[in-house]
């Protein structure tokens, strides 16, 4: 070997984290022997992929590149991005917790009527407290306590008999959860429980009320006096039993508003509302007097509302807006919050659709148990979300149903069901009335013909006999029909209901009613059916007979027809109401295709995780600075209609973009979106060209990396996670694969996502790219010695200024030469400013055997020289270290390109880069490093799912085509990182 002249290196950087680990050691002894010409006779033990990952990793430094304004605003804005923030510091230093269950508390009456506000002066004053959060759209699950109370205390509103059994099990109450975690627990009930809820069918309520309680206290005083006496009892318990240095859990069952045992009607209700207000004032006073107010989390909710303004309480006979719309509030001292994002999430959620089943997971968050996704709900249950950590979407849809009470003969023979959105409810009842329908609804229409539409807000009436301004009939309201058709689509594709709830009888009934234009028989027939997705993607409704045998499917009927109607009008699809607008970086002429492909993959990872449509906005021709308006150049037969920018290279699949165009084109141009991107507040709400309001989150390549590294990476890895299963399914996983993914931890998460991406068509090149890449490989690579469809290995050798500019890569180069005694620490020089090819080939020296090797490199001339010095040549083969023979094919030199380069030169380099990518990913063994964009890109597309992995059997759920680390770290992360 010729004598090498010393080449300068940059000053030695600070030691790289974990540089002493197995991956950083460069396998000193074995490799050094191999490179000196010693042929190792036995293959060393192979480390598992888990072992390789455990050697440590150095996260890629964040690239600022003008994103400082976004970094400054991250803390203030991150809660708005996805709505998931940690609410509590942990149970050891958590707050006291008080839950107040209000019976029959109607939000429209208390919040919107003058008498209601006058009757609750203390509560009205609390609304101005920054620690107080009052939920304006809080909905009941039923008008009957048999359904509503267990829903509050277990978080399960049943939609089947399995759900009824779950909700009525006292072991599932929130009190039981706190007690199991060591909290002192106590239940305080106004009125004598023995006289109200412990006889006949009402025993289910007693189980819910006292489940998990260390102590239970019942007042035997008149209800007007009960709250005062109960507060005295609570104060004594708090001082004595609960004063043991740990936080306590107390729940109050405030029955002031319940009509049982007292007169009904408007005046009685306002008196009861005043008593409720006095109780709250007393509760806050007791906590303040004992120094506990600022260390106590208080949440209150009605089980349902009431409608006494009609002269009689109607909720057991029918649900009106005042019955369905109950009240809820959270008092949450700012000092207890982990960050300001919690307050922002709560404040936003006060204006969103919330439900009584949200109370349980919100209380449970105090225990730091993690949020359980509604998609993982117990069988037969409708469950809710943690209001302190989840940003509730505008299009949330949920359900009210009285299946538990309707199954108890002699209690409430009527069957009630409602579909609830933020602004409306679709309500249907069946069965006999105990009160005249005319008294309730002020209509003479037969009850069987009525499906009601309710609008929420100020629904107060002038008195008995008056019609509610918020009440109408679905048959007469075309706007409401359209609203609920869209609501059913949102429900079907949303993540806040389980699959069982989405296909429950309630949902099917309303789908049939809307599809059948009010045909009740058609609606009722839908209740026994289920949805089936055919192989061609069409959705069918399969009806079942009484013995559960399936009968012939009816294509394009029922819910299928409803969904299909939206699929046929994509411009009006609500999927385009929430968009991640990705603006690729086109301002740097030297950005390689693999760099920009990784940016695209990372944006896709973030977009699918956020459940947003990914839409790409490339710069217009007058701003791009490139001939033919693309940094990737133009093919020889340039078509003026070829897409610009990144679209010249890749074709975004429809499932990723959801068929959406660039939003709000009439009001927002490229410069406008670019200004929003750089503003530090990259979320914009605008009116789309189809007239629908659209929420747009704008990110460029730099911002995608910053947000991923600082925010989304942690959320994507969090387990248990409410989003893991849905994220996997959006990437093409089937339910079983999604369930597997939701259980993975650590770096296996990234491997699984990579395998899903690799299997999908997320990275799909444009037809002209595929055509010209194939031609390039045939002309420059394919030969009798190397068949790209056959068996071969591949090595990626990257050198040059961009490697030396990477502190981590530079550290490995310095370490390589230093451990051979060839690094001059004074002059900072070494024989070469790169790691030689011989080091990449050390694995073959160890294993022996002949092979064909394709080398992709940006330094082909120097690599050819190194190949010539590896050993004697015989024909096309080279004998290396007397150990093995190899045939080498080296990639062709790239053309020099800069800001003024021709369109053809850029395109030629693009084709060569994509060809290298295809050859590297298809090779039998890949040798490279993952500091490079191409290396990381190749790694993603060498992953496949292990279909034969046995759950819990220790097998890896992901298979990887063989790869050898040349040097560096694995850089685990989402595809594109």
C-alpha cells in the first residue's frame, strides 16, 4: 500500500455519548486483526437486534435553520397540537380529590335562565375564577339514574348487556381505584340511602355509590338541611381520618335537585338549585378554612338534567334538551398543573362536546394511570376521555342510551336513544308514555312518528304549554338530516368510540332512519345487522337472523349507502376539515433526494399520528429558483403538466392525503402559508373552497423535525397510549397487528412503524422516475456478474464535507484513526479524513465466502483506488486478505450541480440517487451507517412484519434484512428521523 499523506481534520470534538459502548468501540481487537490481514476462522456470535439497540443512541441534534421562533413558542402551543399533556406530577405529591355528583342538574336552566343564575350566585362567581372550568356542552348518557349514576362512577355507559354487567360491578368504581392506591376514601350522601337506593332494582345504585369506600355517611335530615350537616361530617372526617399525610378522595351525592320525596315543578327546582349553590359555597369554605383548597382537585357533574318548567318532571318519560344537557365543572388550582398546556386543554374543552363518561378517566388521571383509549373500552361500554389531557375534536360524536333501565320491568318501559354532537342531539323514544306526549313535546303527532332534533343552548320555555326554541322534528329539518349524516361518518372514522359502540344498535338505528328517510321499519331492521368490508373495499350491511346466522348481504344499503354517498363527494368530505400542510424545503440546492424523502416520511409519520390529512404545498415557479419548478430536475421528454417540487419525485397516496387539495386557496397563497409557518403559531382556521371550515397545521421540514423531537417522539413512544392502535391502523395495520403494536415499547415501536411504512405505498415514485431508474440500473449496474433481481450485497460509503460537518460522524472518524495511533492531536490530521473501505468489509473478512458487492458512494474514484489495493485480482474477482473473493460494482459519479445547474443535470442525479436507494434496500446484506439520510432511508424499507411471531413467545414482531453497522449509532426514531 502506498504511503499516505496526512489529511487535515477539524479539531477533535467533545466525546460522543456512549462512545465506549459496543457500537462505538468499532470492535477494536477483532476488526484490527482483520484489517491487518489475519483471517478469523470462526464467525463471532451475532448480537440480537435488541442487543444492538441497547448499546445506546445519540439523538440527532435538532436543526434550527430559522425555526427559533417556533421553538420559543413550543411550551405555549404544544397542547394545541394534539391535546395530550401530562396533568399530574404523580400520586406521591398529588392533590386531594373531591367528586360531587349532582342529581338532575340542568345546564340550560342553571346557566341560561335568569332565575337559574339568580339561584346560584356563588357558582356564577366561580366562573370568573381562573382555576374554575365550566363545561358548556356537557351531555348526559340517560335521563334515568340506573343508567346515569354507574356511567359517572365507572366510566361505562352500556350499549349492550355486557356493558350493563360491567357498569354495575362495584369493583369498577372510581372510589375502588383510589382505595387500591392507598387513598383514604369516603362517600357522603344527602338523604337516607336506605330509603332511596337500596331496595328492588335500585340496589345497583347503592353498589355504585359505596363501592370502594372506607367510610360512608348518610344524612337523615331533611334535604334542605342535609348539605349543612354533611359538610360538618366531612370536615370532621377530613381532620381526623384523612389527616395522615396523604391525599384523600371524597365523593358527595348531592340530591338537592332530585324530585323524590318533595314537590315537583319550577319553584321547587329553583329552591333546590339555591340549596345546591349553598352546598358548593360551604364546601369551598370548609376547604379554605382548613388550608386545603389550593391542594384540592374538585370535579362536579350532573348525572342528567331535568325539565321542571313544563309543570311536571319529565325525564323518566322523555328526554328534552334540558334533560340531556347537564352541567359539569372542574376546579383545578394552577399550582397543581404540570404546565400551562393543561389549562389550555381544559379551557378549550369547556367549549367542546363532553359527556358524563368523561368524568371517570379525568378523575383517574390523578392516579397517573395513563389514559385508556375508548377504542380499548370494556365490551359493551361507551367510555370517555380525560378532560385534562385530550383535546376533544370539534366533530366528536357520542351516544345516550337507557339500556340498563329499560331492561328492568316495571321501572321505565320506554326505550330511549340519542346521537349527540356538539350542537345538536338526535333523539328517539319508543314505548308507552306515563305523561302525555303533548305535555312534553307540545305536539299532537303520534309518538311513533317522531324523531326529535334538539339544539343546545338557551332552551328555556316561557312556561307549561310553551314550545321549546331548541326542539324540532327531523323529517322537517333537512339541515339537521345532513348534519347527522355527517355525524355518523365522523363517528365511524373517529377514535373516541370503541368499534363495538360504533356498530351498536343505537348507531345502526339512526343510520337506518337517515338512510330510509324516516322509515321506522327500515331503521329497526338495521339494529340486528353489522358492517362488513368486502375485499374490494365496498361496505355492506349484513343482517342476522334470530339464531345469529348471517343472511345474504345487501350491498350499498343502510350504513353502506350513507358512507358511499360521502365517498362519492370528496370535495365535501369532512376528512379535509383537519389538514397537516407540509411545505418541503426547496431553498437549498444541495439537498439530496434522500434528505427530502426522509423529510416527507417524517411529516407522514406526524400526520398519521395526529390523524390529519397530509397535503404538500410546493413553492410556485417564481419562488422555487429551479428550472422547470422542481429541485429534482426534469425528464428528457418534459411535460409542462408535470407536478412541481416534491411532487415531481413522489406520488402521495390517497389514503395519506384523504383526497384533499391545498386548503383555502381563495384566501391563502404560498407566501401567506409560509408566513404562518414561520410565525411560531402554525395553526390556522380558514374557510375552504367548498365552504367548510378547515383547521390547518402548517409545518416546513425544519419545524417537522423540531416538533417531532421535542413533542411527538415522546407521545409516539408512550405506553399505554390511547393513540397507538389507531395510528397503526391508519398506517395499514389490521386489528390484530394494531393490538400487537399497542403493546410494544422502546425501539421496537420504531421498527414496527417502519415495517408498516415499508409495506404500504407511502413512498411511491412517479411513473417517469420508476421508468428512468430501471433504465439507469440496466445501463450502469446490470451485468452478467450482478443481477439486481438476484443475490448480491451492498455497501454505502459516504464521504465529504457534509460528513465532516456532522459532529457525531466526525467523532467516529477521529476515533477510528486515533485507536490506530494515526491521529495527530496537535495538528488534527490523519491519513484520511474518512473511514476506509477496508473497515466496511471487515464483516466479510470474519465470515469468509465469495460475494458480489454493489458500492454506492459519493466518492467513486477514491473507492475504486481502495478496491484495487485490497488484494490480487483474478478477472473480475479480488482476493481480500487471503480470506474471500469479491466482485465489486461501484456507482457512477454524480454530476456537479449548484444553484444554476441545468434541469437535466439535476434529474440525472435524482435518478442515480433513487437507483442507489433501490439497490441498497433490495440487497441481501447491507453494510452502512445511519448518520446518513440514505442509510436511514434504506433501513426503513428493509423491515417487514413477522407474521409468524407468537405473541408473548419472545419472537420479534419485526424482521429485518441483514445489515452490518460500518460505524456510528442506529439513530432509532420514526421513519424519516
